[in-house]
């Protein structure tokens, strides 16, 4: 398993992460088997959010109850959680009061004294950066959160936060897969007339911005065809892509899910892939893509097979 440095946080982390948003209805034994598969594959980084589960903090609580980590075991893993989405609604709330309240509830649910990384969960159009800064300062001073980041934020939204927030923002969790890759495709087709792929969305340039500012991109839904439209792996909707995935999987002697993972980990931005599966075998298979050295030709072949334009 390849490690990356979230340099601003001083955290060394695997480039494949296990997201646990779907464990609410799993038994203790099922959760332990899933986490064991991850740990055996070199994954010691677990991604949570306060809204994951049937009730607030449900998956955080399920994770902690199933694992019952000792203090030494807790120190061996990185726990990341997110806050900012509220129900019913949904709506977004980056107020200092909500951020602090949510973190305190996450600490209780996770049965831990500290969160390694806290992300703001999607942008809040009503954000007051000074309030976010106040919450971050208090949580850091109290030893409750060690590092901070965001999800689905544009360059300008990050800059707005940075005007007030003094802590480095170490991560930006963004949707990315070979079939859902506007944050990469825009740059490849930049300045191409009449190509919708070249249209700049969300301010553009977020991948380059994160590289320039030492912000780790965490790719969520790495195997989704679109926005929760179903996986592209083995899907009849993507015959050309799956033919290439299968051929490369045979060549590298790994499952196709490893090739799909490697398409992201091969990128020089040093991204993390956030897995959402609850299948231990798929976790093991995806982890094999951590260090798989796709060539440039293979990377771009997958990109084209997914329907993107390479001028």
C-alpha cells in the first residue's frame, strides 16, 4: 500500500481509504470482517460523517460499538469525519455552534477523545468564515480535532475560508472516477471550441489548485458512473471501458476494480481513493490498485474509453 503525506497535518496515510457510510445495518462481526480486510490490505484510514446512518452519527456509533478500539488500537488508525449537512431538509450549517456540537457528538459516537481530520461537508452558501475559524480554533485548542479540510469546495470557496481560518486545509473530498471526471477532463480539453467537456465549472482548476496548495484530493464514488447512478464496473452501459479494464486486469493479474483504482492513484496529484463498498473482497481487490504503475498510454486509453475527449 502506497502512503502519502498530508503534509500540513503531519499525517502519513494510505492512498486508499475505507468509507463507512453503509455500515449502519451490519452486524458487529460483519463490520469487523470489513475493517480486518481493510487493515490486512494496508488501509488504516476510515472516513465517516455525522449524517451517515439511519440517524445522526449512526455509522460512527456502529463502527465504535463493533470494534471497541483500545487506546493503542485507536492510535494506529486515522479517523476522519464530516459535518455541515443537517436534516430534515437537507440544508447546510457551518455555524460555529453546529460545528462544535456535531464534533462533540461524533467524539461520543466514535468513543474517542479526538478526531484526526474534520471536513466541512459540501459548501454552505451562507458560510461566515469567521465563525468557521472560531470553531476550528476552539476544537484545536481543546485537542478535539487535529486537522481540518473540506469537501466539494471550489478554489474560491477555499480561498474565502482561508481568509479567516488559520489552520491549513489538508484535504478536499471530491467526486471522481474515470467516468465522472470533470475536474480532470476540463483541463485536458481546455480552450476547445464547441466541446462541452471544455466548459469550466465551479471556478475550474481545482486539481491544480489543490496541488499548488498542498491539499490532498480524496476521490469519493471512485467506481460510480455518475452522481449515484450505479457502478460502471461490469455495467452494460460502458462496454468499451469494461473491455479495456478487463484487458488491463488480465495483463496486470489483478481484478478490474484494481485498475479502476489505479486510474486515480496514478495521477501525480497524489490523491486518496475513498472506497464505499461493504464487501471485504472488493476492498482487497481495490487495494491492489494502490501502487499499480499504469503507463501514460494505458491511463489515457481508459480516459478515452470512458467517453472523454483527448484532442
